[in-house]
């Protein structure tokens, strides 16, 4: 693919994501027409019900879906680039399990949603620190050791979660729902924090995408070309993991986004990280917007866990992509 076409591709993906976002604002148990939405955003007359539904419920949810879908996809593509492993993603590295441990602990303690977010973030950060310390060798992250450390730490926290769920009673349904991923508790405050963090971190990682291309040639080659590989790997891992910790603390575990989307982008756009990383943000955002819209529409006014929808769609698609790639 010609490099000069990259901006055109990104603009196209932005428009597609924007279209999915607008559609998500219109769809729901309370019908909202495009004319009403247009009038509301331009300061025209609109009913109090439409204003409340859009600003307090749907818009925060759409912003979180974009932030979480895009952020998880970018993190997956970056993990795969710096660890040089096509299966690297937040769940494999144990970050999601750490966040889930904190969330289930909050349910056991009877904390509020804010308390759940805080403990989930602390759990994610704990895993980040553990895997970072265990995965370093001679001051640089060792991909194989790091992945194995992530799997082991994740397994430990998963076992701890299973033990804690035996003590949960009334909160068991909430815990299971959170573990399967959900955006039903989205609110304006969390959206206003998570959305800019996801966009800014994803932009920073996209700016460094050419360095990830050089890193794919090997650490020694990258060092000879003037790249400080230990600094690049350490900085990227910490920054990306902290973003993932924030995302998972709000949404719970939403699987297959960070694993599937980067592979789809590579098959469509090629292996150049200069297009794969920014494209992953918009494709992941659109994917989660569609999944969340389905989750809250299939059995409306009740809803399904969005993580179940992403897994239901993502698992067969990923198997198909693997068969196509290695056929």
C-alpha cells in the first residue's frame, strides 16, 4: 500500500466510525430521529426526554465504546509489535484478570461503582508491575518471559476470582455480568475521563509507529539504527498497560477486541504499523459500537453483556482468519 494513501484510509475509517456512533445514538428503547438529534446538537428545540436520553445515557456510552474499543485494539497491535507475538493482547498479559480481581473484591466488600473502578484499576496496575518486573532481562523486556509471566499471573488472579465468587450471594449476578464486559453503567463523568485518555495515548503510540516497524527487524538491528530499545519497550508497555487498566476498570473484560482487530487491520492494510495502529483504533471503535448496539437491542429493554457479543462475533471470525492465513 502506498504511504501517501494512509491519511485517506484513516479519514475514511474516521467517517465510518462517526457514522456508527451517530447510528448508536439513534437506536434504543426510546426512539430518537436524526432530525431530533441534529436539532439537539445545534441548540434547537428538543424534548426533555430526548435531551436526557442522549446526554446522560447514550452519548457517554457511545464515547466509552469508542474509547474502549479503540484503546484495546491499539494496545493489542502495540503489544504484538513490541513483543513480536501475534497472540499478545491485554488478556494474555494478565491485565484484564488483575482488573477483574479488583472488581470482584469490591463486590465482596459491597463498594459503590466508583469503588469498583478504583479497585479494578489497582488490580490492573498490580499485574502491570508484576509482569514488568518478572519480564525484564538485562534491563529490557524479554517477550517470551513476559508472555509466560502474564499467563501465570493472570491464572493466579483468575483462580483467586473463582475462590471469591463462592462468597458472593446477592452480588454474584453483578460480578458475572462485569466479568463478561458491559457498558451499561456508563456515565458522563467516566466518559469525560476515559475518552481523552484513550485518544491521547493512542495518538502517542501512533506517532511512534515507525519505531515499532524498525523494532520488528530485531532489537540489535534497531539499536544499531539509533533506537533505544529498552526505553522504547519499557515506556510503551507501561503507557499502554496503564491505559488498558483504566479501560478495563470501567467496562470489565471485553474479549477478542485487542486480539482480533489488529489481525483484521493487517490483513486489510498490510503489516506497516504506521497504518495498522491508527486503523486499529477506528476499526476497534466501530466494532465495539456495533457490538454494544446489538447488546442493548436484541432483548430490549434488557441487555446482554457486550463481552459476550464480541466473543460470539470474534471467535469464528478469528478462526476463519487463522485458517485463511495459514492455508
